[in-house]
């Protein structure tokens, strides 16, 4: 480990790396060619390591949505920017960061297309039973028992998008091409958007056949898809969740599914990953995905470009991309 | 019309069977193990055949039904009907175009996403408990990939429209270039396959298009290419496709149809880059009902001497 003089702190681009212990950091090598990466987990005594470099750290790279505690922020008094690597920021205390004058960037639109693709893929899979039908073929049933049961048509379905941000907008753009009717619920109505707006998710559910959950997880949106919303969606309703597991009351959702009171669900996220309620494994109207909406090489390449851009911009005092609004 | 004999070629739809039984004298071909005896006994009564993608009216059957006036297919594909023979004998033929276009196009996109994003495999990964031990591997992005479509009829165009929403550059092959379309045209299937990442079969099955996906096309599509077949099984030379997939010479496949349904080459079952569905292209409650109504409407129109709804011959 090279010793860096504290006097040179403005010239040497130091980046503090905050990551989960077991996670191997995919673009570490490329970042190392541009920046001096300080990763406490690479040091035998990480606390000592942090204390030694604390005052010179102005930017922190958060790998994976690894929670950042107030205690850590206390140790970094000169921190000005957290560069996130996910679109979600629910692992950060936004008001604490605002109080301390710390800006946050997330992955912005780098992931939006892949997440939207997965959301649409899950919806078609649930309605048409693609994964279930594939199981049917592989088990030899087609030859033995005859035709697979009929699925449900996607065209003409009323899609309610919960959260019309970057991801929600990309979902809307895709589903319009399938002849779906789009409406949405968001914190605020978007004036330039042609879709019907519902001020609350319950009304959206009453008027939809499908809910696409694409919003951020905050205190307000915790369990936003609850029992009342699921009942309003109806017995043939379908829910697709590519946001965060805690956006849906999972226990209630399982009850609805087991009782046949909802049409089906496609889930990429769960309340307690990687634990998934076992009851779901028996159901053919359920499609499960292991939080892999952003797991494509293209996503990681886009993320890498964005992170390098933002780190370079920060050290050059230039405008950053994908700054998170800290309300 | 209760005395008009209608022969249903194979099981296809319970609602259609029930409605046919109400209005006509329905014979279910599969109830009669001795086909020759059946035809001897009932040939003079049968004035209509209802077929589908599995079984229709070939030359032999047509010759054995001297009173046959109309063949009404519960499908848009006509490859199970000897059209030339029907024309020769003045037999009318109807199918079910338009009403199933969207469902088939939706399935094509669903298969692409299932193959590229490994939806079925990831679902299996979660159900088996493997996620507790580690994340599933990276898959491949769909948005922006180049899509090549063989056949730009109703279904081909509907697929193109959907793929455009995923920002996919679209190219196509048809016998003659279409002047009113903004997509890139290739004058041969091989050139199309060489210039796209996802190749979709969406043309009718005829003598010319049988095995249109052959060894050369598969090689041109290559180890990163994906084949989607929502047409007919015989569009693809399965003897070439299967080893190409097993050996990794072709990147992946989403197949809804097979050369010898319901038989599916079992060696494909173990491949994670292959998604197999049991000919469900038009298989939704909504669409099959509309298709059935169209078959019934065509038959009624014929026997009431009114214009047919969706005639082909």
C-alpha cells in the first residue's frame, strides 16, 4: 500500500470503496487505472485503515446496495459524494445525507431498459404460462396428456404502472406496442405524459388488470401493494414486481395466491432475499426470478461507464449525471 | 342444419365441439379407430371438415368425401389442407386470420425474453432452492438486439412492431421486397441470418419454405444467434438444429412448434438456452373462443348461402 501525503489530497483522486465482504468487485481493475481505490476490506485492520485516511476522503463508491451507517459517515467528515451502483437508494439514509451535505448519484438510466425488459418478460410468462408450459413439455406431458391449458391474452389488458420513473416509462413504451392500455400512479402527475393518472394506487388497481410495480422503496411506499389493493385488482389480476420486495405485503400476497383470489404474479424481488415463500413453488401462475433484472453484461458495462464518468466529473468539478433528488 | 355432417379432424377445442354438436351432425374422427369403415359408412353425410394445425384435409381424405363442400380450419396456417385439390373440386376453404395475430406475436417476444434472460431456468433456480447458495449468472440484454423476420405478413409485422418498442433494428426476408415498409430487406434467408442476432420464422409453410432453416442458415446465425420458431415445425430441419444447439454452434432457440408434434427431441430438455412450448401460439382463452366463433360463422354462412367470412379458396 502506497502512502499518500495528506497535502496532495486534492490532486490524488481518492475513492473510498464500500462493499459487501464477499462481493468481488467486477470493474475494480479498470477503476484502479483512473483512481486510487481505498478499500478497507483489503486491509487486515479496516477500522484503523478508515481512521488513517478519513479526512482525505471526499467521495465514496457504494458497491451493491450495501447499507451505509451513520457511524461510517461520522468517520468521513469531508465526504461530499456517494456514488451508488444501484437505482434503488433505500439502503441509504437520504435525510441524513442531505443534512451532512452529501450528494448521491445512482445508476440512473443505465439499468432501465434491462429492468423493463424483465418486467415485460415476466408479464408475458405469467399470462401465457411460458415457464409452466416449458415444464410441461420437459416432463413429457405433452405427448401423454394432450394440450396445455389455455393462457390469457396480453393485448387490450389495462396496465397500471406503479411509479412512472425511468423504469416505469420504459415498461409503458414496450407494453403500448402490445396493444395494452396504460395508466399510472406516481407521487406527482406528469403533465407531458398521455396516460391516465390515478392519485392513489387503490384507484389504479380498481381500474387495472395488471399492476407493474416499478417505484422506489421509501417509508411511504412500504407495502404499498397491500390487501386492499390486491382485492381491488381482482381475482384475475396480475402483479409484476421489479422494484423492491417490501413494496408488496408478501404474506398477504401468498394468502391471495393460495386461495386463488388473484390471477398470478411475476416477482424479481422478495421481502427477505434469497428466502422465497415455499407456497409459491407449487403454483403455475407464479414466475420467480432471483433479483436478476440488472444481471446482464450490458447493464454492468453501462454502470461502469456511468461510475467512471461521475468520478471523473466530481474530481474535475463538472456536473454529475443521475443525481438523486434529496427532498 | 342438424342433418349436415361435419367431420372434426382431431380434438382442438371443447367449446367448438359443443357448438358444432348443437348445430350440425358432428363426427369426431378420433372416435373411430377404423377410419376406412367410418368413411364407408358416413361418406355421404359429410359436407364439411373442421381441421387445425395438426390435421386438416389431405388429398386422400378429400377423395373419400364426395359430398365435401367446405373445409374450415381452426388455424391461420393452411399446410394441412390440399388447397389445389380443393380448388379442383370447388371445395371452399376458410381459416382464422387476424384474430390470433397478436397472441402469436406476443409469444414470439415472450420466447425471445425467456431465452435471452433465461426466465424458465431462473425460475427453476429459485424453486430448487439454489438461490440460497448464490446468485444466478448473468444473462443477455434484449433491448437493442437486431431482429430478423422471415415472412412479413400480419404476424411478422406485429412482431416487428413489438420488437421496435425494444429499440431493436428490424430486418426481414420475403419472396419480394415490400415497398411500404421501413425495415432492411435481405434477398435471402442466409443473408438475413448473417446480419441479425435473433431470427424469427413467421412465414406460411409451403413446399418452398419447408426446412427454410437448414444447416447453412443455422451456421450463419451462429453461436451468439437465437432462433425463434412460431411458424410450423417443418420450417426447421430439426436434424440440423438439435446438434447445433447441443454443440453450441447456435446460441439458443425458442420453439413453439416441432416437426412431429407432440414429439419433441428429448436431448433439448437439458439445454438452458432452449425454451420449448407446446404449440401455444394462439392458446389463450380469448383468442380460441374468437377463432371458434369464426369457424362456426364460416360454416353457417356457407350452408345459408351467404358470403364466407374469411375465405381462402
